């Protein structure tokens, strides 16, 4: 009898120890895996900053995009800055009415539906002013540049931002003409007159992320230039945003009609839990453009 009691009492702690050991082993493996993947897709030579707005400047940001959902790329940064008390205005030149409907609404109702989705996103990201214009989606190249630049100028004069976030003026992320023209017109306006704007930040990606996108994103495969010289501008600053993972995931999901395309800017986001995904893709990248008014 005494023998049996002894066996039972030694077996249990033993099993517990082995189980804990196995759990611990897999946790360590996961941490190593995250660190390796994180190192694989990021460029650690790019300076990580806490914010994009200097402490002494008015904490006001204007983000200018072409379509509802373009903000996904920098959603972590926007939410992080909003939480820090930055007043954010977000401007969209089109309603995105030419995009895929996700089989959720008829094409003629897509513009209205995406406007609704954008209002939800503005709540998630704590965007204070949302402006959505009705320039034709996919058709900015047919519009008078002076008219679009006037819209941009008015938004700058009204919101008086210290910084502007927009597309690059070289490629438009992957060669989309609406994106490219948005970046180009914003820069042209600021070169003429920077108003209150101290710095322009163009959304961009580091080379390892571009290389990964070229392997797994259809859009990048089809449209990104083959010659690296023609590619995106090199980032000069990164913002860490793993702390904003929940909100970024919520933004991606709020663009309900766009489920077929969000994978292009967030590859594999629907295959990996968000808290893990944004520990790997834990930073958003920008190129800081110096303006004439910059002291
Ligand atoms: Zn877009």
C-alpha cells in the first residue's frame, strides 16, 4: 500500500513538470520565431521614433489619401498619435466607388457603403475630422490638377497641421495612378507654400518588406517596378505600433467590402492572430521630406 501512495504522489508532479516544460519549450520557440520573422521583414537600420510631430509644434496632423482603406498602412501610427493627444484630420479624395464590392453591395452603392465603413474607421482611430471628396475613383488623372490642389490647399488652411502624411510621389506605393497623383499634388502644394506644415511624411516600405510583398502579393508582383531604382523611396523613420495591434486589426475588418484586397497591404493578416501578426509587422515606415519652411 505504502508503495502505491508513494508512486501516485511522485507521478503527478512529474507529469506537471513535463507539461510545463513542453509549454515553456513552445513559448520559447514562438518568441524566437517572432524575433526571426520580425528581423527578416524589417529594416532595423531605420531610426525608430516615438512620434512624428516635434514636441514644440502644434499637435495637429493631416493625412491625405486617395481611397478609403489607404490609411491601413499607417493605422497603427495614426491611433498611437491620437492616443497621445494629436488632433487628426483625414482626407480622402475619392469614395473608392470603383473598387471590388466584396459581393456585399451592388457596384452603384459601393461609394456610399465605403463612406459608412470609413466613418467606423474614423471612430476606431480617433480621427477628429473626416473629409471624403467625390473625385472619381481610378480617374484622378482625368481631373484638373489645379482643382484637386485647391481641395488639398483648403484642407491645409482649415486644419493647420504641423505634419502631413500621404503617399510617395515617385510610385504611389505600387504604381496606382490615384495614389501617385495624391502624393505628387500634396508635395507640389507644399513646395509652393508650406503654410503651417513643418514636415511631410510619405508612407513607404523597407526593402525586406518589398521583397516579401513581391513574393506573396499579386498586386506587387504585377505592378511593382522591376528595377529597384524606380521603387519606393527609402524610409527614414519608423514608428513601432505593436501596441495598436487591436485597433489596426479592427480597421482592416471595418473595410468589410474590401476583404479581397486588404491582403495586398496586410499579407496573410487573416491567417495569423492579430496580436502575433503585429509583433512581426511591428512598425510602419515613412520618408521624411524636408520642406522650404523647415528651420
Ligand atoms: Zn488606394
